[in-house]
């Protein structure tokens, strides 16, 4: 009897502990590197958030689809953890899905040209937020992944598992994998930005990177370590075929291009030095896997070493950008200051001025005759 | 002996069952769906429209940022005017008492208030004058008009600037400083779970989502990452209410917030796709909406506005436009709320008298809002000892004054609110379940209340409200009335 009572007391204590851990501290750390609390995204019994008399969601999600569920929290203006704004104000490393929602029209030598918002980002399907399937590509460029299945969860594992999680024999997750935190003994960190890995269905391990926040400036930015291009190749494999395309990936060191990067300040200005040559507009991978070293690099203004490498995100953003093909800068005009979208386009779309370059005024910061930032490495201007 | 115990237990259980669910307050508020805001082509689509009500003319304005237009609807929900050219960067809209339209536009690190006439024609920009130098980086993205004042909110920096209709600075409020105790509480919680510098750093990213001001000057705002809503009185008292969860009355991702003339508070929840209704003492009353395809359903509700007739306007995602509900607060039940508050007051007074060591009531003093220097007008929470705030109810003839917050000694004995100094003693009386904590703004203590009990059932009958789907052609209804 005493044992039963003791067991009951022990059980209550354990339950209380679980409740405290479950209910306390959930704010501000919803994912926490691993799976969040279930009812943040799911409605377990087709209860009011997902009524059976309406259109039941097969995944019991609190959104019409996975991406809409994510955007319940991640849609909003301003910086922070938002990724879809109404005014292009999310200046995050991945970019603002705003650019998928608006188009603009300009004229050039060929006549009137209307932009194609489908071409400005990954067309994740989020019905509740007006994000629809890619109207141009039925499969991923350079791959076979079907556009009709693209969502946030195509790249991010919402359950935050690493290598299949504990059910697959992995250690528990104790810290986020995004911010360089050291995991507690006998635990591991989650993947960077909850990115999916091989066990999740991607063709490569989750890339290694660290960031110190949500934004991206030249003095506060992600520090990429390894594996980004290999991971992107899960869907865009033909685009990371280095024998036929622009080299990209772990083995594609910058070599001599690193010297170009470090001396290049702007078109015609080669007075730069490595210690201050970094621009977040042209990122690179540091061939580093130590989170502590990468964390220190998130505030570094230093340019690359010769052993650092180019990756997909050197030229592209992951979510969306103001430019065709999700590039970080306009690659379709000779002079960036004359590129599209123009200031008038931005205003007409309801986008913040300068939002295309994250607050940079190209003419002021680089000069009226600044040419493509491809020249940061290639110096052909 | 065992059989007797069993019998007693059985009787007690039956008695509990006979009493049924305890849900005294929710019976007082009913919400029924009326119609979506429409024009002669049908419902007007919009995505998270920003809403403002012209109380004098019973018109509602909907700013659809994605379509760059502003539409005006009459009291029957019919569109009567559209404008918006030149305001593609409009972030919010407010309506003055005389029908003036105020549009807030944003630029790169700038924001501008525009004055328009009732035709939507630009009259002038309203330059902000005498803004303290310390607020030079303030960029507003929310705008509220209340009784001759414009409240401008920078939701990222959690700053509020109040100016008059000519743009002259009146006062400012640093909500982040005011929220510091609540934020520190979160830090402590998270510190207790694991030592994580990052999560504490994340507190720097706290932002305001919904914001409104009631007729008494109380500011209400929601903070999604805290799963909470707050009321900041003109005197600087901060009250927090709401609790994270999925059940009725609980907060998911809180967004828009508005207050009616009786003091009832309406909070939109994007995640749960509902609008929650709280009485003036923060007691949960009911909720309506729910995700789905039904006309009465809501899809990720955001901004809210309510008119004097009890029509509540709900801006939604999924391009569903603005849904209109009619909220009825039964007078009898409202009287019940008042009576309960009076009883609460008596109990509280009695407790204070019976406790020999109880300190004298300390009446909260309003912060001087007329500081000479503009810098001095930046309001932060006054530093005080432990306080316990009780719902304040005073009956007067004017409905809008039925419920109000006591903020000065001049309100005397007809108020039921007092701030009491305590020394660590927890008083659980009279504070509604939904009030998670009453924050001592000096960050010395916090007052927590048991969250259990009284949560209404999900059953609509039990919870005391019904959805009456009245989407049967309100266009004809409006024609008939005309």
C-alpha cells in the first residue's frame, strides 16, 4: 500500500513536472530546435478549429494546408520571425514571400514588360494567404519535384527531427540548431532552421549554418558552413551539375576569386581589404562545421579565404526576392541603379522604398554606374 | 463504513452533475453572423483588411493593402464608395469624429499621417510636431483615433506616440518598458527549463500585433509571442489577460483587439480562427467564428472594429473579406456582472477590515501626463510595491461609464477598486480566471491566479451563445429598409 502511495506521489510529481515543462516557457521559443507543442499546429479531434462539417484537414492542421499553418505565425510585417509581409518589410536572409503576391509593368526596347511574380520565389502553396501553385513550372527547375506539392514543409521539417528523431535512435534535441548553442550532455542540437535531412526525404544532410537573429545586414547575418548547394540539389540536381553549370558546392573553392571579392568595393573601386569586404548581398560558405566558430562569424565583416566556397545562396535567396529567379540582385540590367523593380514599381506595389536591396540605395551605396554583383568575384566591369 | 463513504461520494457526484457546467457569465453575450461586407457584385474580397468605424455615421472603412484600395460600407454592409489612389503604402486608417479620414503611410524608416476629407480627397499631411529627439527613429505602422487624439504605434519598437489632430505631441508610451516584468517572467521560465542565451535574446523581438484605445483612454494591445493581451490604463497600470491553449477562451496567435462602449473586449486569434469576448474584468464570455467554409466561419481573423450597435467587423485571410457579426450583451446579464462586482467589493472591503495587519488601501495615482518637457512625457510604468487590482465597476446612467478603471482618489467610495500593499500574501478573491497575472510594474513581484475552472464547454448551447446564420441576402434587406 505504501509503495502504491509512493508510486502515486511519484506519478503526480512527474505529471506536474511535465505540465510545468509543457505550459511554461512556450512563448518565444515555439519550435525550440525540435518538435513544438502539438496543439500549436494541429487540432486533434477535428474540433472547432477544424470542424467536421466544413472541410476536414487530413493532417488535422490549423490551416488549410501546411504552409498556411506555418504562416499563421510567420505572416506579418516588419522583421523578426515573419516571412510574408504586406509591404516587403521582411528583410530576412531567406527573403519575403511578398514578392510572390505583386507584379509590376515597365517598358524597355522590346515593349511593355510585366513581371512574373511566380518567378520571384519558391511558390509554396498557402491557400489562406493567397500563395498559389507555380503557374509556369510544373516541376522544380533542374529536378522532378512537382510544383503542386511545394510547401514550407518541402524544405523545413515542422517536427524538427534530426536523422529521423529519437524513434530512429537519435539523441533528444535540447537546443535550436540555428543559433550556435551547445547542446546539453547526451543531447543534440536541431538542424539549422528546422531544415529537412536525409531521413526527412531530402537527398543530402541538412546544411550547416548559424545565425544570430532573424535579419540580414552586412554586420549581422547568417554564417554558412557547409552543404547548402548539395542540399538544394535534392530538388534542383541538374542545376548543381558542376561540369555544365556554374560551379557551386563544398568542393568549389573560391581560390583566386576570394582576392577579387576582398578588393572589390564597387564598380571601379578596388580599394577593399579582407577585414571589411563582406557584403550580405554576396554570401559564401566558410567550410566550417563548428557552431561556435560560425556564431562568431555572424557579426564578421571579413571577406572569404581562398578555401571558402560558392553556394546557391551566394546568388539566390531561399524564399523569394524582388528579382527574377530569386536572385539577390537584378541580373537583367546593365546598371543596378536602373534595374527593376524601379522605385515607382515598389511604391505601386505597396512595397517599402529600398526594400528590394534591404534598405540599400544602390546609387548612394555603390554608385550610379554599379554593375552586376557577379563582379564581386569575377571583376568583368 | 465503506458503503457509507460510497453513498456519500455518489450523492456528491450526482449533486455536481445536477448543477451542470458552471458558466455564469457566458450566457450574457451572444454573437450571430450577419453577412460579409459586400457590393452589388457580392462579397468584397480582401486579405487582412485594416478596419475603422465612423461611429457618428455608422460606416465602416476597410483598407485592403494588397489591392491598394479603401472601401466604405454603410450600416447595412453595402459598399458606398471606393478610393485609395496614391495610398499604395497605406498601413492603417482611422476616422475622426467629424468624418475626417486619417491614413497612415509608411516608407523606408518613415511614416506619414495624411488627412483626407469624407470624399477621400487629400487635404494635407499632418506633420508630427515637438516629437522628442529620443523618438527620432519612431516609425508608426498602426493608427488609432480616439477623442481628438491620434495614437501612433511602432509595433516593432513597442512605442506609442499620442498627438492631437494637428500633429502636436501630447505624450508617448514605452510599452516594452511597461512589459518588462512580463518579459522577465518569460525569461525566468525559460531559464528554468534550460540555460539558453538565444531564447532570452529572442525576447528582444517581442512585438505588438493588435492595438486599440477605449473611451477612457485605456490602451489595449496583444503580444502574440506572449500569448497574451494587455490593458494599460492612463495611470500606467498594466493588466495582462489570456492564456495559451487550444480550448475555448484560450489564446493561440492573438492579433486584432477592440473594445465596445460597455467595456467588453474582443480579441482575434489567428491560429484558432475565432474572436474571443471578455467582459470588462477580463472574464471570458464566449467566442465565435472557427475555421471552416461556413459563412459564419472565420479564416485567420486579424483586425477588428465594432460600432455602437454591436456590429463587429472581422478582417480575414484567405481573401475572404470582412465578416460582420452582431454581438448582443444582454442587459440582465450585464447587471449580473455589475452585481457580482459590487459583492466582490464588499467581500474585499470586509477582508481588509478583518485583517488587523492589512495595510491601508493604496490608491493608484495617475502619472502626470502634462510634463513640461516632451522627453518627460514618455510614459513608463510607475514603480510601486505589490499591488492587487480588482475589477472596478461603478454604476452610472451613461452606459459607457458603467465599467471603468479607478485611477485616482477622487473616485472615492463609489468605486470598487483599490490597490493594496501586501507582503507576499496571495489573494485569490475576485480576480477572473483569465487574468494570468497582475504585473507589479516595479518588477518586484507578480501575482498569479489559479487558471482552473469555469472554462465554458465547447458545446454552443452550454456556452450560452448561438450562431444564427443570417446570410440570407442582406442586400434585399437593405433595399427593403430603404
